């Protein structure tokens, strides 16, 4: 998904949103976990293979999440994906267009990211 397509998706979804919408938190988090699980690990690996400083990336993501800058975390993930030509699922952009769902998506991504960061083997891509 290109940056232009991502922006268009967000704008289109925003136009179609009802003015008030209650969020089922359990369902939102479960859905966010499914989306995150489908791309977080492969994105991490793509960044690693492209020699990104994963410690710095992880620190930035943690900082964004800890400061509750959930939109910033989502946008930074998109920027990182775009930087390594990684295709983000359409559902990611659709979910990130719903303001009420962004904190759940952010939480799922940081949870997956930190789990993978703690368990990955740095020697796998050295060579």
C-alpha cells in the first residue's frame, strides 16, 4: 500500500463513519491482535534484514506508546513499512482510520513487537 493509498483509505473511511460509535473493547483488541499478528513479525524481520537499528526502532515505538501517542505509533509503523517496501494489510489502514480503535491497534502492535524483540536471535541475519 502506497502512502497515497493509505491516506485515501483513511479519508474515505472517515467520511463514512457515524458521528457516535461505541467500541466493544474486547472485540476491538481481539481484532487488533489478529491484524497485528499478521504483519508485525514480518515487518520486524524486513527492517532487520535492511539493517535498521532495531534497538532504536523499538525504543521509539515504546516511547510513542508510553506517551499514549497511539496515532504516532501507527503512523511510524506505516512509515517503517513504506521505507522497506513492506505491504501493510488494508485492514490496518481501515482500522487506523477509526479513532476509537487506534489505541487497541497500538497496544496490540507494541505487545507483538516487544515479544518478538525479546525473543529474536540477532545472529540469524548477520553474514
